[in-house]
C-alpha cells in the first residue's frame, strides 16, 4: 500500500481510539 494510505489509516485509528476513550471516560476532560 502507498505510504499516504498507511498514514491515513494510522491517524484514523488513533482518532477512533481517542474518541472511544473520551466516550468511556468523560470525566477525563
């Protein structure tokens, strides 16, 4: 796969993980 696709998937995975942690732990904000 091209590097930009791998980078995009990595950024998307990090954002999804951050959003999931934010939803599971709203008091962290």
